[in-house]
C-alpha cells in the first residue's frame, strides 16, 4: 500500500496517516496479545519508519498519539454502555457483549504498553 | 488469507449498514466527533491536524485510502476545499461515501480498490492519508 501511495503521489507530496500498531521490543507473547486485541493489521513488522523508507519516502516523522487513542477508546466503551439497551435492540445481546469485551481488551493492551497509535508523516521525494 | 480478507470486508460492510441508526450515530458523534459512520479512532481535532500537515487547499487533490464512508476524506475536502479520491472495498461504505460526497457538494471520486492496487496514474495526486487501515 505504501509503495502504491508513493507511485501515485507527485514529487514532494506529503503523506500523513494514523495507525495502531503493536509496540516495539515486546515478547512473543505480548506481540500475540497485541495482534489479538488490536484492530486488523496491528502487527507492522519492522515498524512504520523502516516500511516507509523501504517504500521510498523521506522526512519520516512519528508522533505518539496513544493517550488520545486510549481516551477515544475509553469514551467509546462508556458511551456504548450508556446506550446499551438501544444497542442490544439493534445488534443483539451477544454481539453487544462481545464487542464491549473486545474494546476493553484493546484498552487493556493500550494501558499495558502493548498497543500504540501514531500519527505518521512523510514526503515523497 | 483471501477468506480472511473477505470476512473483514463483510464485517465492515455490516458496520456501515447500521452506521446511520440514530444510536450508532450518537455514539460516533460523542466518541470521535465524526458523523460519517467512521470506523477509525480519528477524532475531529486529529482530522484537522491532517489538513494542516497535508497543506490541503482548493485546487489540491487528496487520496484517502481505506476511506470507508468518507471519514476523514470527505470532511477534509469540505473544510479545506481540496478535491478527494476515496478508495476502499466494503460496498456499503463506498455507497455512503458517494451519497455524502454528493450531499456535501464535495468534488471527488469514490472507487472500489485495494490500497495496494490503486487505479491511478503515476504522480497524479498532491497528498495522501489513511486512518487505522495501513499495513
């Protein structure tokens, strides 16, 4: 995907995106927990710096926005809980319970330092 | 792997189908500030940060990969005046994005395409973004 973006961008064009990924320097077990708890494709392998360099980008910067991610996730759990009756009517009790458990597990992984969210920016040279 | 990808597309499509329900919209507005049926964690403040980082303005073209129902791509086009090129795979998300683009009189295109196979010419666009979809 990064290579495709590089191809279609003009010279000196910026790329900026938000991404949730498993943190660096974790044990195999923690990585597995991060992959299970995180959104799809949370395992970024070598990380976005190397991936962007490999895809031909320069001026790479990563800003940690994990605190905002945790706030948004916590708010999502709280607001869903407050609307539980209507949500259960819409999606059913099993799916509501499962989705709330999934969000809590994701938030636990964030608080444990396993999942992080970054604002990544780079330039197509 | 192919089946997993289709399962994921189906899962997101199901989310977009209920995104217009008032309770779901209420949750989204009170969580991220978006009302586009977004599935990412990008808040309104963060979307505004993207507009600045990407120097979006009238006459410039933005690519939003994995755009879903249009958050933040359409929002960025509306608030900055840029043109937007949205790509994703779940059909319901793309339908909603197209409807929203027309409603908001935003200049742009919605295309069903995987992020790795963008149906665009080389060196065609001025900026690119995505929210919680890149791998």
